[in-house]
């Protein structure tokens, strides 16, 4: 199981120390949430801070774009050091636009993922699943941390696992939202490969213990 702590819950007054803690705690990815105040009702940070993060860590940078026009900013995030860019299916007008964003990211030589909100049917992304490196199942409404896990995410994970295994695809299933030891176990049993956790890891007294409990 890959653990991708969400930097959204880190202490930005001492970010370098918090990143060091998750490295020493056994995390191999770092989840970086980008929110524009338009696609989701909150604002986080952009590509310049990602560039600063890249300077202080060799962790795999898992960038989640919760923004209205992902294609407009792809180059900036790639230059800043993203290893994987995940954009939202709902941010595109139609399937052709979805395919266009996937192609743009892949042409830049980095990994590409698609995220779906809790109310989006997983069937929507089935036509492009074989082109993806990752699918991010949101188990809360994107935009704010600290929400409770939505159990309906489990069925989506199981469906994706079945499709990916049957099609022999090289696509990871990531889950984000309300992840802790209990919900993480449910996701793992359903077939998830990557767990994103923010407050559960960064607010835990023992970072290594929190990360280990999710594996």
C-alpha cells in the first residue's frame, strides 16, 4: 500500500520539518492539493510552492488539481516538479476534453490521473481507464479537509479493481477523504493501492505509527 500524506494538513510555518517526518515515517508519496476557489469553494496553493517543496524532498509528488481549467496550468506544475498530475473529470466539458488533457500530460512525460467526486458515477471514466496511471476516488466532497468518509466510495473501488484486473491495466486506485486506520482498511480490502491522509497523519502524535497503521 502506498501512503500519500496530504500536505494540506501540514504545518506551513515549519513545512520542511513536517515533510522530513513523513519521509522518516515511511511515506513514499506526498499529496499536493491545488484548489482555485472556483471549481471547489476553497483556495490552497499553486505551482510556486510546489517548486519549493520539490527542493526539499525526493518524495513522489502526487499533484491533485481541483481547478476549473487544468490544461491552462499543466506546464507550470510540471516545471515545478510534479511526478503525477490528477485532474477532475468534472472540470471538463465532455469526454473529448478529458482525452485532450490526458494526452497533454502524457506527452510531457509524467504520469496522469483522473479524479471523480462522490456523486460522479464511476462508469463515466471507463472509456479512458486504459490510458490512465491512476484513478482518484474522492470519499468526501473535494475542497475541505477533516470531512467524514463516505462509504459509497467502497463500491467504486471494487468496480474499478474489477475492471483494472480484468483488463490487465497498469492503473492504480487512490482514495482521498476521511482516511484513518479503520476506513483505510476498508479501502485496502476493496482493492485500493494508494491512500491519501492529511490530518490523520500530520496531527498524529507519532507520524510513523500513523503511516504504518494504513499500510
